[in-house]
């Protein structure tokens, strides 16, 4: 039997087990299990792997995507570039980190870019990335691949280009692609919303929320009500899981 799973601190929101159950069924994989492993601290990783000798691969979520790196023996090019790991391949004593959020976000971004570029022939729409954590870095990596200019909004002046109080109607007017990489609005705190001047949104804006639970966050609802094109993180979730599955198989 081969075991896979997800590590993170609080995993009640995770849809990964059903996602991987579907994937195993589609690929005709029998005898594979996907479990949720809540860890109080990332230091618990070696003991977890030791306790489950059948573990072949792990996904990593909040808050361990960066802090897990010192425990790994090798990193893929993408994981090194982004400085965050969301998938670990376990081959005997060798644990290799990779970042499949990049591939997942590429898939989520592609149709929005096509549509933004079609709108009035604007070749390089500007983007606003909300939050500066692990997934924000994967988003930034994918935006750079397209040569897109973007600004990162953070609670700290040190981690972003703008703080929240600086995001005014001028910034919103310039940035027609807005990507939420914060957990604001994620179940169970569904009443939370990134503090933006939503009244400045138009039907020419595209709002992407990496959060997928609930399917429509308050951020996306405010965008939809302003006429913007909106999408949650489900496509990304599926694509990053498929990429993780391929990565685990490459060992
Ligand atoms: N759809 C998918 O496949 C997918 C993939 C990855 C992540 N996600 C989702 O994306 C979200 C972020 O994940 P992550 O791994 O990037 O988490 P993370 O590393 O903890 O980063 C989240 C960032 O959001 C900002 N933030 C956190 N709490 C905030 C608050 N109360 N107010 C304002 N900003 C806050 C912080 O940036 P500052 O410190 O700079 O303010 C933080 O670094 C989660 O909801 C996760 O489920 C979805």
C-alpha cells in the first residue's frame, strides 16, 4: 500500500482527500490512501514520516510551506525560486520539495489573461496581489513568466509594495487583475473580506480568489456585484494536485 497525505496545522477546510480519491479512481490506482495529518509544529514532520513507512508523498499547506524547507534534502527549481514547498516526494530517506502551486495558478490564470488582453488590445494588464505568503510567491512567479507588472499588498511595509491603506481607487483603476492570496474569507471566517475600495471595481476587472471554500467568498461576491469577472481557486486546486501526483511518481 502507498500512503499520501496533507500536512498543515488546521485541515478542517481541506478538499484534498476527495480530490485525490477522484484522482486515484480516474487513474485506476488501487491500494493508495490519502490522509490528513494535522501537525502542531513542523518539527513533527520527521516523526510523522518515521511512523508511516508507507508514505510516498505529502502536500503541505498553511502555515508550513516555508518552514518545512530546512527539513528537506533537495528542492526542485520552482521550489527554490519561490522559496515555498507544497509537495514533498519521499523516496526512502530522501525528501524532495517541489512547488506545484505555480502550475496550478498558471492554469487558473490563462483564460483571464486571454480575456484581459483581448479587452481593448491591452497587452500587459497590471495585477494586484493581495498577501505576501507562500501562494503569493507562486502567483508572482507565474505573473513574471508572462512579463506582467504587479504590486503586492501586505500588512507590513517590509513584505509588500503597498500596505492596505494605500490601495485606493487609483490603484484599483490601474490594476484590472486582482488576486487574493490571503486566507481572508476562507471557511469558517466567511464574513472576512480584503479591505479594498470595492466601489471602484468595474466590469473590466478580473478578481481571482485562491480560496475555494466557500465557492464564492465575500471578495468574489463584491466583485461579481460590481460586474467584474470572478473565479475561485478550484481549478488551481485540481491542477496543483495533478502536478503533485506526477511529481511523486517521478521518484
Ligand atoms: N486553490 C489552491 O490550490 C490554493 C493553493 C494555495 C493556497 N490557497 C489558499 O490561499 C490562501 C493563502 O495560502 P498561503 O499558503 O499563501 O498562506 P500563507 O503562506 O499563510 O500566506 C497568506 C498571506 O496572507 C496574508 N494574510 C494572512 N492573514 C491576513 C489577515 N488577517 N489580513 C490580511 N492579510 C493576511 C499574509 O501576508 P502579509 O503578512 O504580507 O500581510 C500572509 O503571508 C489560503 O486560503 C489557502 O487555502 C489555495
